[in-house]
C-alpha cells in the first residue's frame, strides 16, 4: 500500500513538472514569436527571399522587434513577406523605411532587417497596420561565394602567368630578360641613358645661352624692338616694300622695252640701227655737229657785238648789275 502511494506521488510530481516545463516553453516560444503581446502586421515585397522562412526574426536597427508571419508568392518576380511587429516599435518605423533580407552571421538563419529611411526620416509618418514598405536587395552569401570563387580562379590564372613571365626573365628570354641577364646589353643601355642625359644637359645649356642672349638684347633700342613696336617704322617698311614692288614692275617694263629695242636692232629697224649700221650716217652726224659748233661761235660773236652796241649797252650793264646783287646775297 505504501509503495503504491509512493509511486502515485512520484507520478504526480513528474506530471506537474512536465506541465510546468511545457507551459514555460510555450510562454518563452510565444514571447519570442510575439504571440502574446500586442502586434501589428506590415508587408514588404521582395524579388528573392534567399531562403527566408516563417518564424525568422525581424530586426529594426539591429534589435529584434518581430518575426516573419507569412511568405506568399505573388508572381515570378514578386514575393510578399508579412511581418508581425511589436506594437511598441511601430511608432519608430517610418513609411520611408526599407526592408532587406540578410543572414544572421555567415551561415546563420535569414533575418529581415528594417532600415530607417535616408531622406528626412524624422518627418515621414509612422507605419500603420497592413502598410507596405519598400525593399532593397543586398548581395546574398551565395553570390558573394560565387564572386569570390571567380576571383580566386582569376587570381590563380594571373599567378600562373606571372610565374611564366618570371621564369622567362630568369632564363634571359625577351627584352626584359636580356636587360637583366645580358651584361653587355645592360652596359649598352646604361651608355644610352648616359648619352641621353648628356644630350639633355647640352640642350639645357643651349637654352640658357639663348635666354642670356635674349636678355642682353635691348628691346627698345634694337632694330627688332623698333620693327615690332613702332607703328611709324612699320608703315615706312610697308612703303619701302610697296616702292620695291613698283620698281620691280618698272624694271620688268624696261627689260621688255630693251628686248623690243634689241629685237628692232637685230631686224634693222629704227634710228639706232641706222646710226650703227649705215657708214654715211656717222659722217653726216659729224658734219651736222661741226655746223652747229660754227653757228654757236658766230652767235657768240654776234652777242658780243650787241653788247658793245650803243643802243643795247645800257641793257646789258643793267643785267650785269642785277646778277651781281643776286650773287652778293647770302644763301638762305
């Protein structure tokens, strides 16, 4: 009888403990899932939920404020995620807030992060029951791993190519390898660099000498300065050039005339040809000049006789006095 009572007591204690543990578990799980508090529902639409499940946490600014209530596929590019959020945090979540899906750690479960809006977040009204907030997509862990894998493959190929280049250089192959391994080519290259440096120094010295010459030239007093700055000199030079052009044209015309005269002489035309080629013309010209000389002499004798004539003597004396007075005047 005593054994039966002891067993019943133990069974009662075990049942009470089980019920207590069950109630506590339901309470903690319900409290974690926001089943027993005042909750509101907000919705966000994503293109890809990246493995999100019902019951996953919803976080606002890194703090758990709710859980995922439902996931519904609208079409092939839209998936609606309903979130059960604590009513006490609804006033903190604005309508311009953003929802994004990320993983809880590198390999943890997925969570929905609610991010405050960037533009005038404090001025936007808070969300209400059933409101839909915008969503953004972040790079998923799988995408990151795929990108990292591609990067690793490219790095491996690059390392292989660098290894080939290094081996070629060590063997003295190619221009770079020859420069590193071939001492003669390295010496020639060094000489070329030295020659280039010497040439650069010479050019620099020449430029300095030219600058010194330019600095020594007086711009205002030099011909170059006059030509560049004096407008009068420029006009005079322009006039000289114009006169040279006119002279060149006149010389050209004179040359043409001389060619015509030469042509006429060769053809036996004109007075010059007559004087040059007719023997009698020279004798006639000499006789004419002799007659002119005789006539001039007779004219002088006649004028001398007129000066001694009584009627004209006073006239010639008057003319002589006037001429003497003009010669006696000082030159102005």
